[in-house]
C-alpha cells in the first residue's frame, strides 16, 4: 500500500489536477504568493539594476523627499532609499535561505532519527531540542558576537540554530504518525530496514508539512535578521539592510519619518506575504480541509 494518511498531507498533493485551481481561488495563498514573488523580484532586479548606487554617499542631497529623481527620497548620507530597499531584499533572502536551510537539514535529520529509533535516542534528541529552544536567535547572536564579532555569518548561524528545534519537533511528530500506518508495518514485515522505510515512505509523506513550515520559518528568519541588524549584530556596513535602515532612521523620526516607514513596510509586507503563503499551503495540503472546501 502507498496510501497517504489523512492527518499528514503528502507532496503528491501538488500534482493533483484540482490543486492549482483551488490555490488560485484561495485568498491567503494568492496574496501571500504575490507578496513573496515581489520580494524575490526586488532582490533579483537589484542584482542587475538599481536607480542609484546604494553605496555612494552624496551629503549635498541628504534627506530629500520623494521625487522623480529619488522615488523614495534619500537618507541621512544622501543615499537613494529605493536602491537601499532593493539591495536590502537580497540580504533578507540570503539570511532566510541559509538559516532555514540549516534548520531544515539538521532538524529534519534529528526528527527522522528520533522517530525511527525511539527509546532513549528519541528522548535524548527531544531534550536537546528543549535546551536549544531556551536560547532565542537574538540571544544566541549576542553570545556569538561577544566571541567572534558582529557579522551576517554569525547572524545566519544563530538563526539557523534557532530553527533546528522547530523542524526537529515537527518532523518527529509527523514521522511518528507515518510509522504507525499499516503500509509501514507491511514494509517492515517484508524485511525493509529503518533507513529504507524512512527514505521511501516517511520522508515523502511528511514533505508537504515541511514545505509549509519552511515558508513560516522563512518569515521568522527575515524578522530575526532585521532585529539583529537593528541592534548592530547582523548585516554590517556598507551592505544595505532593512533592519539597519530602521536603526539609522530612529534618530531622524521627526525630521524625516519616511526613512523609518519604508523599511518598516518592506519588512511587514515580506513577513505578511510568507505567513499568508504558509497558511494557504497548510489549508490546501491538508486533505481534511481540502474535502471541506
């Protein structure tokens, strides 16, 4: 048998003919997908073009209001705000991809191992994740900064470590549901080992759950990177960052409040889009919700 358990959606749901039709009719998924694509598009465009150089300062043009020359105005150093936002999207995506990749790779491996071995192995892994969750990304970054110095690499590692327990817990819970299915018992009766069952039956059937979690943790990573850059622990000058743009704008709140509005809106829209995309995918990939629609 290769049936998919009702409580755990499979990535095969993406291939169901009616999936994309339902996806386009799902408001949260559609809005989230559009906002997420805009984030990716902004980062991609910044690789080949920006209205102005985000690194060159022009003090004679500082604190200009939005105009045809500078669409979103200039900051305290005379840099074009629109260009800074476009390039800042690259830093957010870079941190999100690598940090979530670390959490996904290590966390999924630990969760699959815990579900396959059970007993003291599962208990040890779960207690390790409990210990790791006691150190939020910002606290981990502060500790790493004290030892190795501030920088985007340390921020990525801190956020990545923070993501590991979440993926481990979700993987372990979803995998346990698969291990209790009849077709897994049949595979074991046929002589298949734990590794073969994990790769052929367990991992494919929990992949959709992991995909949904990736979008949600990506949003958390972007928010964490912005917070760390705001505190001076993340992306370092001269590389633009939305969080550092907010930090630099706080001293000019009364003279130029738009300097804080634009990066704040960029962070909010990016996080909102990824969260809506994750919520939409969860609704679309859950067989129970799909039947109810």
